C-alpha cells in the first residue's frame, strides 16, 4: 500500500542505537493493521491478540504471532491488562502499543507495564492521569496560560450542586464525563427542566464506558469548531506541534469527516494554537504522540482548551499526509529512547488532506450503528495520494461487540479544493454491499456547498440536515439499464457443467421473432416493472416514467454500455435476489422480489410495539408488565458499540409483554416490549 510518507533528512534520526525488535499490539481492527505495516517496514516483529469474535480477523493474519485472550466482551479480552503484560513476557515483546481506545489512555495499565519492565508505547502514566481528568487538566492548563472555558470542574457531584453551577454558568451547558472521550457521556442541556434526565444518562454512560461517573459542567459555545493540534515529545525535552486538524463535522459527538490543516485560519492563529498545545504537553511532562483539542468560537476566533487525548488519534493519517511523516514510526523511535526525528523548524506543512470515516451505520435512521457480514467490498486503488486504512476484508463480519468502522479513506491534494474533489471521486470508488454504510452520506457531505466553502461548525449536520438528506430522485435510466444487464449476466438455462453449450445464456436472439420480457423488480420498496425488448444491437427498456435504448453492452468484472447515446460504466454485485449497481451517481439496489424484511419491518413500527432499531444489547428495562405508561416515557435502554440509546413509548398504554431481559443481545426490529391500549374511560 502506497502512503505519502516523505523521508525527511534529519540529524536526529539514526544517532541512537536503541531499537525495538518485537512489540505486542494491544488492539484490533484497522489501527492494529496500521501499526503492523510500519513495524514491519522498520524490521520490528509484531504480536497480535484477539478475542473469540476476532479469530479470523485481518490483524490476526497480518501479525508474526497471534494469541487468543478471551471472549468477545472487551472487559474479558482487550481490556485484560494483566493478560497482555504476561503475554508480552511470554513472547519476548519489549513493548506494548495500545493503539487507540481500549487501554490506550489507562494510567493503571501504563503503570502495570512499567512495573513489569515492559515499555508502554505511549505517554507516562502521570500525564495520562492529569489529562484524563477533565477537571484537573483545566486547572493545569489555566496555570500554563492555555485558554479555558467557564465551567465547574469540582468534586461536589450532588445533582443539586451541579444544577446550581449550571444556572450560574447559564444555559445551554455541556455535561461531560470527567474521564473519557469520543463523545461518550456528553450531553447538551438547553434548559433547567432537562438537566436531571441528561445528568443521569451522562453518568450511566460514563460509568459503563470509563468506570467513573464523575462529570463536569461547562458553558456550551453555540457556534463552535473543533480544532485539534497534533503534538509530539521525546525524553530529551523536545516537544513539537505538527499542524492542526479541523474535526468539526460530527454525529453523536464523534467525528465523521476531518481535514488538515484547518481551513480559514490565519498564520498567527495557527501559531498560537500550536504553541498553546506545546505548553499543554510540557505542563504534564508529556512524552510520545498526543492531541490537544480546542473549541474554536467561529464568531470571535477565540479558542479554548477542551481536552488532551493522550494517544494516537484515529485521524492521525491526515497529519501524516500534509507533513510527510509516519507518526507510528515516531512513536516506536521515541519509545525506544530515540530523539524526535524532526524539530519544530524542520516540520513543513504542504497541501491539504481529508479523512472520511466509513462506518457500518444507517445515517437515515439517526446514524444507528449496524453489524453483519461484508458480503461485497471494493476500495479505491491506493496511491501516494489515496490511502485506505482498514482492518476488514470482503467476507469479514462487522460485529456488534466493537466499533462499526469499516475503514478510513484518506485523500491528499495540493490544495483544499483539489483534495476535496479527489475525495468525492474516491468515495464513489469505495463500494460496499450487504449492510448499510454512510458512504452516500459522506459523498453528500463532501459535495455540500457550505462544506465546500469551509463554512462548518460542530452543528453542521443538524443545521443542514434537510439538504444533507434530500428526497432521492427516481432511479436513472443508466442504473435501470445496468441492473438489467447484471441480471442477464447471471441467468443460466443449462447446468454449469454444460458451459460450452450455445444455450448457456439467455441472449435474446430469436429467428424471425423478437423476445419481449417483463422483469418484476422492486426499488426502494416500490414496484418497478421493466419491459425488455431485445434488438440486434442490444435492447430497449420501458417502465413507468422512463425508457432507455441500450447497445454495445459488455459485462465482466464491471459493466459498460451505451444508454440513450451515452457511454456509462459501473460495477455490480448480485447478493441473493438483490442487484447492487455502483456508478458515478451512487449506489442503487433493485430486487427481483419484494424485500423479505417488509412484513417484519412493518410490524416493528406498530404503535403497540417497541422494537429494537438496531442490533445490540438490552441494558435496562424501565417498566413492568401491567404498568401504565405515557407517550415518550423511557421504557428501554439499549447499548451497541458503547452507544446508549433510550427507547420511548410510542403512545399512551399499558405494558402487555416484556419479551427480553437485561443483558440479552437482540436483532434489529426485534420487539422488546408490547403495549395494549388503555381502557376507555
């Protein structure tokens, strides 16, 4: 895989003889695979760990050695620090790279590594503790002249006291987990009446995600941008910043489409951000890769410290693209005791890069995470300017146990406009079928006039929801034609063993006759009846609202045809009765039969049933059989991919049945609670 890593000459690289020979990677998925690629290039052997659910995962096959560490649940596998340290000793691994997530920001694990003479490839435990506590970090930042926002970061966690502080600060306020990140435990509260419910939900999610339910309360900036700065430090007192990133476009407080450098910032502001980030790192004796996150007020151009992520960030590749560096290589060199490869005046930022996070999720259903097999996946061709970081392949499973990310698509251009144009093309070349993804949404986002103009904030998706989810146009003649071609290519009228027979395919050729067929299809839940008339050059198509003349058709790994005088190209795959067509206009699906899930989907929307909107675990049941409930009352709490979702009563009624108990894994559309109407007065 070609990555745009520019090898800068530096007097600092190669001056130390220290070098790691083997590392254990305490993670999974794309970040484990990404670390392995750099380690292999540096001549470092790698040890993978995997849960029962990941036995056939890509990172297991890539590693030099791989060991099972427990069941699918993270708490029994990837979070078992004791097992990881024991395995490092057993395999002779000198260091453990935690990746991101899991134990990457766990100070106790860093201490455990140190006490067992295993290198923790990350910052000192003391820095993790200081920055892991949002309240303590704010105090340290204030003392180091790093701007902070007004808020309450104290130890008094009584609801009445937190509410009083919220009123002092002034609504709207933001409730945040004192420990943690990634949007977990974060709630925006616009009014006093909603505070108690939001606080309870925040505490519950924080405890589940981080083992601590302490929160802080801060003033909520109403037109914020999320600007973060990549910093790096070594053991010799050298600390640098490597450009800033704009990560403003988010859903559920999690980043979707990031870019570097941040658009529209003056050189003076960039320098101030970078220097503030370096002060923040030095204030806690930082070593290794870290990211200092700031809230940037788009109205005033002021910025305020938000938090520091004491690990490598998911979006680190865009910094690598614009600086020509390999940050994992830097981590491994610094962990081995070497100096930083570059000092501040040697770091140059060139061009622009975007990272699009490709998720198994349904944007049209509130970005609910999905799971299931990747029955078909084709990615853009990697090059010096296009990079695909992934930990899955076609045929792999996106499980309910972990984050639903499929891949990170990273694209570089000489300027922002070029990089964005190339990103849009690459998104069309990224093709997935078999489960819902956000690929179409990402393309819509990258094409939005306001995003093109860099007019962004963390509210971007909410503020532009209607234009990001416009009504879908009718299926195009090109897509209908390619779907018919794809269906024809799959037809067989003799046994596969008779492949040499002239009758192996239905070509439509007839002597003294014209073959006319009608294909009964379904598209977006509506019937699509297509009349196909075969002609010497190809065929003519007619359907309600459209027609197409098709000639010069060719079908192999892709499809090419002339449709209404225009040459069109695309790719396709047939999964059961579904035909997936991929063209420059997007992804269309037609089926030969009404969708098998139509009846179950319809029943799941009944006003007397509360159904699971996604695969996940029933976390809590807040009702009992026979209980009278009101419309919108919280009845069930579900959890999937560490995201908490509250299911509310669809109407006033009485609880008739509860079909699942807490801890049960349920499938999408499974009815959890049944209601019955209240007796008439």
